[in-house]
C-alpha cells in the first residue's frame, strides 16, 4: 500500500501526539516526526525505520508495527501499560530533521525538561546524538548515559533508528534499547 509523495506532503507540519500512559518509566525521544509518521500517527513509523524491529529483537515487544497503518490501539495500550512512552524534541513533521532550526531543537529541549519533570520517568532516552547536542548545547556529548540526572531521570543518548543511520543495525539498536529498558526496570 504505502503513500504517494503527494499524499505525504499533505502531512508537512502535522503533529503526532505523545504516546504516554498513566505511568512512564522509560521515555523514548525522537527528533521530530517524519511525514510517514504523521500520516500513520505512529512514532518512528516508516518502512526503513528500525525502531520497532529493534524493540522486538531486544525482547521489549513481541509484535511488529504495520508501517502502512501504524500502531493499533491495542499495541499503544500494551506499550504504555508497560511504562513505555514516546515523544519528540520537535513536534512538527518534516521530510527530514535537517529542516529543523537550532532554535526549534533548543525549545524542544526545554519542553522535554518540563515533560520529564511532570512525568517522572526513570530513564529518558534521546534517539540521536546530533539532535541531542543541538537541543542541549552539549557539543561533545556522545552515545550512552549522560552525566548527572535530568529532572530526576537518567538521561541516555541512543542511536537514531532511522534507515539513514547506516552505522547501526537492528542488533546494535536492540542492544542499546535493551540497556535503557533494563535501567528503567521495564524488562
């Protein structure tokens, strides 16, 4: 099925609501929604995105996401009931993160701090070191657990699961996601 380029363009600037339940122990943070994600209203949803396959390989979920339809309500409930949440640094959908400004990323970092303070997760995992550096002014930050706490949570930077990030595989992403899930106590 999929979407045509014209259909996807209609979602430029659209938003995808945060996927957060009553309890959030592990908050995954994407950079911003892509057009496919906006069309399906499912975070990290694109045929080349390896987020859900990596979660599955890590043993965090035992199901896949239909990238043409997005997550089902049952899948959303399963994730949030397990203490898993997903948000983005920047809410507006674009073709690529390169369309975002540094001001948008910095504002997204501030929103993430407020959201973290409100939710109280054990772990916040930002998916993408370049976006993390821009959002928080940490030019030398690398992957892994960051120093100090973040509004009471452990702050981790994990690799971006986008298919454009050729340095990572489903197996390497699964390793990172397994580590943050273990730290959050949801495995």
